[in-house]
C-alpha cells in the first residue's frame, strides 16, 4: 500500500512538473521541489526517531541499504539537510525570485559566504564517509557492496569531506590567510610551468 501511494505521488509530481515546465511557471516548479524537500525532511525525521533507514540505491524495486542505530540517524540528518536545501531553492525560485538572485550572488561573492557553503558541503561528505566506516557489512547485504570497497570509500569520503570542511572553516575564520596561501600556490605553479 505504501509503495502505491508513493508511486501515485511521484506520478502526480511529474505531471505537475511537466505542466510547470511547459508553461514556464516557476511557482508550480517551486511547489514540486518543495514537496520533494518536505518528503525528504519527514523521511529524515522518521529515520532519526525509529533508528531505521532503508536507503534505495537504484530503482524502487532494486536493492536497499538497511541501516540501524547511529548510521540510520546520520542518514536521517542528511535527508533533513537536503530537504531543507530543496525547500530553500524552491522558495528562491518561486516566491523570492528577484531578490534571491541578488542575495545568492552577494553571499557567494564574499569569502565567508563561500566558506559557509564549503562547511555545509564538507560536513555532509564527512558524515557520509563516517557512515560508511562505522556501519559494518550488514546494511549492504542486498547491494553486495564488498567490505574493502566500503572501507576505502569511507576513508576517501571522510578525507575529502574533512578537507573541504577545513578549507571552508579556514575561509570563515581567516579568509585573508587562505587567499595569501592560494596566491602563493598559483604563483609557484606559474613559476614551475614557466621554468
């Protein structure tokens, strides 16, 4: 029953999105995106409360990762984060269309604004990597993910996320120092290329 309701919601969302794209109506497109964001937030809350997460890896009938405990709650956190981002994007597209473009350009033109973006992205990647490392092999029985691949992926995503997070934090705390280091590295690379 739950799958049928979800299937009908997806079909209705696609029909509404088609109408919005065909008519170039940003309000309808914003509603569809915000609906997906709200669904993601409620799914994330359910994962955090129940400490169970079934994360699809492909089609709706394909294999799922079945997480329990802390890793399920971390998946719930990521679902809530991405749902909130989707709702903010939907609001920017539909309700605050004129002012949001100016605000985003102004926000990302500053080093601290770009730092906030990098902290959020790096933190999300870091959480995903940590989940891969602490989850064990049980959630990946259906997906047949090899333990070596899970561990190496976890290490890779943890290091990548920590690096992006650290650079974002550096941009927030001391943007002038990072800018000086970046300019030095660019000039060093230029000297190496020039000979």
